[in-house]
């Protein structure tokens, strides 16, 4: 299994999964992404959908039919893909929810789900739930 090394969000990442979205790098990794078995939590519902489970230093994220991801201590992510899942689909959830949790555990950044508006060389961030209308606001004359 080939490991890839990338730089992103101020950290060096060693990954068993190719992540072409990130810049190739060298050096000792701050974070290691591996393929492995992620135990199903006893609280995991049997229904299809998304499941989150957390305790200090650990976050379990499961997308039924895609993969289980275990984020530990801001330094390790174990990915347990479902049979037949493409690497592109595994990456989709890795580069969104899993990366946000990893950065939060590391204390490096505060990722926000927001839209930004350029205001005279500065920015205003509009936060809100998915579907709240952040991206579809209209500019109207005053």
C-alpha cells in the first residue's frame, strides 16, 4: 500500500488514500490517514443514514453504504469503506465532515459552514444551516 504525503490547512498529512485535492509535500506527518476496521458502536442505529458518535478525543462518523470514519486525537483517521464504495465517494465525506472534525480536534482552525461577501476589502460571513439561503441571497438597491 503506497502512502501519499500532502500539505493542507497548515499540517502534513500521510494518507493511504490518494487526495489529489491537496498539495503534495514531504516531511514527517502531523496526521495519518489509514484504511482499517472501525468498530460499529453499539448505539449505531440499523437505519440507513448518517451516524455520529463522540467521546473525548474520538469521533465516529458513519455514512451507511459509504464508510465508517474514526477521527482520533487530531492525529489519526481510520477509514473503513463499505464494499463497492468508490474512493471518490469516500473522499467526499473525508474532505467535508471528517476534515472539519480533525481540524477541531487539533485546535488549529474553526471551520465554518458559511457564505462570504466582499465588503470594501473585508468580508462578512453568513452562517446558517444547509438550505437556509446563504448562497441565494439577492442584492437589492437601497
